[in-house]
C-alpha cells in the first residue's frame, strides 16, 4: 500500500543520509559531512508524505525541533572541545538531555500560548 511505501522511502532516505555523512567524513571532508548532516531530508519527506491536513502543524512544530537541534549541536561542540573526542558518548548524552529539555519546556510554553 501507499503508506508502507512512504515509510520505506523515509527509512531509506534517512539511512542514505547517514551513510553519506559517514562516507564524506571518512574521505577526509568532515566539514562537508557536517553540512550534509543538517540536510532536511526528514523534514522534506515528512511534509511530502504526510496527510495534507497535518503539514502546517508538522512544519510549525518542526521550527521548535530546529531550534532545539541548534542547542544540541552547540552543547555537543562545546563539550567535545573541552572534554575531547574520547568523551563523545558522554557529550552526546548531555547534548541529548539538553535537546529533550528544550523540546519539553518549549512545547509546554507554546501549547499554553496557543491555547490562550
């Protein structure tokens, strides 16, 4: 069915993007890998393959996710510069907690603002 094909398309595109980032970094171009990493494949496919009635809300809440992503990458970059690459798992964990906290707090605030 069409829904299954949409899910498979999204899965393949996401996996392809991760593979491209890893390949680009391994070939000696980490700066390009970082740029490719931010390619909005998830956003594009989510908007294209979702029900038309949901697209506006998906895009709107995607802005919140994009802001949280900036904090995630900033936190990770800051931690990795102080702790070094050997502590990348710890840095990723802390950055993920920061991302989750921002999404959680901002979504509560946005829902309160939108419902008033």
